[in-house]
C-alpha cells in the first residue's frame, strides 16, 4: 500500500515531501488529532501520516537539502491546511474522508 498523507493525499516524493507519523507523546498527539479533526477515542492514528506540507518551515530541524527526509522537531504541531497545489480546506476534508473510508 502506498503511504499517503491523511489530509491531502500527498505521497512521499524524494526531496520534496516527507510523511510523518503521529507523535507518541499524548499531549502532542492530541493536538495533531485535533488539527485533523479526528476523534482520539475512535480513530486509530497509528497508521496515519501527515506530510510536510502541513508544517511550517520552522517545524523542521536544519535546512532542507538534497536527499533528506525532513526531520520534524519533536514538539512540532501541524498548522497548515493548504498544500502546495492550493487545494482548499473543503476539498482536503472530502479527500480526508475518502481516505478514512478506504482505510483497512
Ligand atoms: Zn498532506
């Protein structure tokens, strides 16, 4: 199965987009869950990932360079709904529901 971003369906592409698992830290994970409008009690986020499009540049360690997966800071919280293709929040929400429904 191809790994995709929950919010925008972005797949991992070398050098441009990285996918990030939900954090283990409870408080931090709740912030991610809230951002994604998921339910912390019913949604299993262990297999869900978000792409780097939803984090500000200062959420990442160091500077982007070739061949990275970007390293997300341990306290980073997603804050951007729009991806680089300019999808609207409504489109992203529909896509997210679609991905959730398809989840095994
Ligand atoms: Zn994304």
